[in-house]
């Protein structure tokens, strides 16, 4: 098991390294002059030259890359071109908001999506199943932006139950997390439903039935465990996406977040800041994937036994 | 006084109504607009104003007034920093941190006599050395500060005595007082600038009625009352510290959300109310609305005259004839904004009223003229000449701020009717600047908030132009006029010079001005006396909250 984790981590480092390098090259290849963006439209050529020298932009690309990578290995993400503040500090200011929103939204997606999926599968072809599918389709077709606006109108303006502003406060997170979570719950619900229906066709279910196991036990233990693996994988991917920030929801609910930070940094060619944001995202993906992998071992005896075997 | 001045709510105008005295030069229309601000009851100290402002979806708050070029950040800074002089209605200037001033006969030296009882929020004494530090800081190109363009040909600062300072110029510079009254030349603490260095934009220290407390990037800037404040500008309605205990700016970039936080009570004031909600706030007894023209170089379309088809003035004229701005502005802003006739907004000194109604849409003339030059309509309705289609690319980076892309979309439809194919090309700001620098565009557009017609020189002077300038015009007549206007000290002569400039820009179709922006603040009814200054920025010094 330990070896498995170590292998995973080694592969992850390669992924993060590759992502950083690729982003570095892409950003440098993009048109536009960082110095001009910092100096503003009225800047003279002399000012631009000075700014480039200050930021090290006059160095060859290879040198800049080397500087960045060595800094990274020392835990130094560099300084933002635009604000001159340490990138780590800028990211730390935005990360908690993004993380809490991602976790809350994923929880909503699971709490809503899984029971609905089970209910739909249990009532396959009946009215309840149809209702769940139609409502799901409708929710899936509404952009989060619009859903968020409607939620604001109803819950914040009309009923005055929930605040909009409040940054990281729990109450202020209910609406954005609810909207995102509802949107995310649709694929979860569909996957659970189809997973259950598929699993019920498997020969081992017939065997279990023949063995005389009660239907609730077959369903609760064997079918759900089977469905859990694919569901957790899907939620992992969704959480990874959430952690990269959601510029639309952040803007609509006036929240801080990595999405706004990254979009702004890309627009301004603030390369260290973009690198930092990408780094956070790729590390998050890696960690989430690792957790998903580990959960397989916990859920699926075959994975567990196989890894015990080679440990 | 210019009769077209509408709804300019300066702090001075508010003062007139609150005290019912002084300043007899106000027009009736100004007075009736200002009367909509609730002023009843006695002001009481205390309370918090939560101001939901449109700070755009960016994460950095740059609160260095001399560095930031971003109007929303200046709306915050106006409460933190004071200026040497204050702009008053009717193109007059009043004392603020400077008690009085003289301009030398040759217009090259401005001597300011400063108040001796002013201190910065960090305890540093405000004096002639502090003023010198600020102007020298701006004047040093190494610092690359935005305010550099506000001091023109400044050649240095002399400290005459501890409270007298002289600012020298290598050539007369008539725009100086107007620029000096802007928050971009607000005076900051030299001690704090040295102490915080690169981080000063996140620790602003001025002498203003509110001092900086804290900020949360992208989200919030918290200010608190400066209890020692006793140096308000001319035109304020009271002396001493501000009434509000706390002033909190919340960045709410989405307009629908801004309206929602005012409606649900999370904010008691918001700015830039979208047109569809303006009417609602105007008529509701539970809310009050303050509007004021932003002194501005109007949002204008700049035609790249260096590149075909715009190198032919006739095509430019046909392009303009194709645009029905009256209809477009009305459609997009629902009648809440006026269309523009001149590059300058109507309240800027030198605005030429004779341009009003002097040019209109004329699609027939546009079509005729294009036919004559040889641009014939192709099968898809787009004109073609020598195998090239009449396609113009509009490069943009700002998105739909102030509904600008909505406006362009309406214009696009109008242009199609006469055979122009307008393409909208939205780019991140880095790529945008790259394209502008390389001249790879047919149209760009922009506005520039400015209190003086000298702003025209910053845009159209070929001599002062940098690679990223929006206008590519090279016109020696225009150049000479812009230089003369900058140096001329006689108001009448100066206004006549700028009238000519405005006529040239419009007649030669170097640019097409579109709409006149009004800045607005909506408040809940308990909030009294929010003012918009002459330049179009919100002032909270006299604001108080009724219990």
C-alpha cells in the first residue's frame, strides 16, 4: 500500500512539473508586453525598459525558466509582476474561500445527488423517476449564473433569509454552494441511477439472490458499493474543477477566489501569479486523485487484497 | 454658465441647498437635481455606510492615488486623500489643503500657501516638504506613476518656507489646477511611502476625512473616521470630523447583485445602478438617487487613420453617417444617458455647445458616397472593392463594462445596413495592448476621466504619443492648437482653441464620441447627503445616517 502511494506521488510530481513548464511556455508565447500592462498606456519606451529590467523580463527565456524552477524548489513562488507581492501571499488570500466553497458544493452534490439517483433507480420508469429526470435536465440546462440570480432574488431579496455579501461566512456561502452543488448533483444522480441499474443486471446479483440474501442487503451492500467507485471518481473530478476557481459564481456573489485571481492574472500576463494559481490547481487535482485512489482500496476488496499481496 | 450642465451634484451644490445660502451662480436645473438628496433632520455622528461599488472582477486593490489609473479605486481614495485645491462648479477652484495660491505672470510658477494645522493619518506633519515629496515622486519617471501625465511640463518644486511651496513648469500649463484637484494628485504621507515601499498601494495614508483600516483583496476596503479632521474643502456643509463612524467599500462587480444587496439591506449605498433599475430607485420613497456627470473624455470610437479603409476621409465620414447614435444610446441605456456630440463631456471647460445636433445619421449619403468611391454591395450585403470586403475589426479588452459591447452590437447591426461588416474582437488586456501597439486594428474605443480639455492633447497629440496610444492621428494643425490650448491662460481664448479642436476631431472623423456617462449612487432613505463632486466622484465627508 505504501509503495502504491509513493508511486502515485512520484507520478504526481511529474504531472505538476509538466503543467508548470507548459504554462510557462504558453504564457510567454501569448502576445502582449507585461511591462506595458504594468506601466499603463502613457508609458515611454524608457520606462518600459526599466520595468522589464526590474522584473527580469529582459533575461533570456531559459534563464527566466531556470530562476522560476529553482525558486519553486526552495518553496518560493516568486512575486506578482503587477503588485510585487509574494505570489504565495496572494494565493493564500484567495484559497480559503475557494476551498470552503468547493467542499460545501461537493457535499451538496453528494447529499442531493446520491439519494435522488437511488430513488430514481428504485422507481425506474415510474412517475418519480420521470420527475427526477426532467427536473435534472432543467437544472442542468440553466446556467449557474442565472440560477444564482434567481436564488438571490428569492432568498436574499424577497424572503431575506440569506445574505449575499459576507465573504467566507457560512451563511453567505449557502447560496453559491447550493447553486453549484445542485448543478453538480445532476451528473452524480445520473451516474448513480445508471450504475445501480447496470449492477442489478450483473450475474453476481443473481447469485446473491439465489443464495437467498434479502433484497435490501443486496442493494445496500453489494450494489451501492459497486456504484460508489464510479461516483467517487466523478466527484473527485468535479471537486478538482471547483478548486480551480469559478469566476462566474465568484463574481456574481462578490466572493474572493482563485478563479478571479487567475483570470485577472492571465489577462495581465502576470506570469508568476498564473503559475502559482495553476500550481495550486494541479496539486489539488493530484491530492484529490490520490484520495480517490485510496478510497478504491477501502471500498473494493479486490484492490485492497491485490495491494496487500504485493506489499 | 453653460445651460447644458445638468445634474452636477458637487459637494458645493449640496452645501447650497443644505444651508440655503451662498453661491448664487447655480442654475435652476442644478438646484432641482440636488434637491432630490435628502437633507432633512439634524446630522448625527456615528453609524456605518456599507457602499457596494463596482470594482470590476479584479482581485487587486491599488490604493496608491498617484499610481492607480482605475476610476473605481479613485472612488475609494477620494475619502482617504485630500488635494491642495478643490474644483468648484463653474470651472472655479477653492482652497483645501492650500489656503491660497498665486500663479506667476508667465504661467510657469504656482505658489501655494498651505494650511499649518494638517496632519497625515500616521501622525506625519503636512507641510511644504510633504508636497514637494509628492510632486517629486510623481515627476520621477522611474516611479512610472499614472499621475505623471497630470503635472505636464513640471520642472521641479521649491520649498519657499515650511508652509509655502512653489511648483515650477518649463512651459505654461493651464490644466494644472484642474488636475491638482483630482484624487490622482491627492497628497500622501511621505513617511508611509518610505515605510511601505512597493506595498504602499495596500496601506494608503493621506490626510482625508477617513483613514484606511484594512482590506481584503477583491472583496472589501474598510475605512474609519479620522477624528482629527478639521480641514474640509471649500463647499463642505460642516467642519470637523466626518459624521460616519465607519465607511466600508464592498466590491460587488455584478450589477444585479449590487441592486440586490441594496434591496436586502446588506449595503445602504451602491454605485453604477444599471439603467433598468434607475427608474425604480428614482421614484421609490425608500431610496434616494444621486447622479452626476463624470468629467470625462467620452467613450469614443477611434478610427485607425493609418490603415485602409480609414486612410480615406470619405470612408470615415460614411462610417459615421451609418451610425444612428440617438437610437443606439436610447436602446442600450433606456433613455438614462444622453448621446455625445463632442469628445468632451458637457461640463468640461471649453465644451463646444455648437456641435450639438450638428451631425446625424444619414444612411443614404453614406451609401451614395461609398458607391462613388467604388465600394459596391456584394451578394451578402457587405460592400466590396478590388476584391476586398469592407470589414472593420473592433479590438476590445474591457468587456461589457457600461454596456459598451451591447452598444457596439447595436451599432454593428446599423452598419450592416450600409454595407460595413463590423467584427468584434475581444482580447485579454495583454493581447489588446499588443495589437494597439502594432496598429493591427481598425477601431478601438475608450474613455478617459479628466477634468480639463487638455485631455485631448493626451489623446490626439502625435508628439506626446506612446506606442499604445488609441489615436494614430498625425495632424499638424491639431497639434499646434493642442499646444496653444495647454499654454493659454486667458479662459476665453482657451475655450475658443478647444472649440476648434473639437470641431476638427468630429469633422475629420478622427473619432466618434458615443454617450455621456453619468455616475450614480443609490442609497437607502436613511442615508443623507451623499455627494458627487465636480469631477464625478462620490464624497462621504458630509454623509450621515438618520436614526
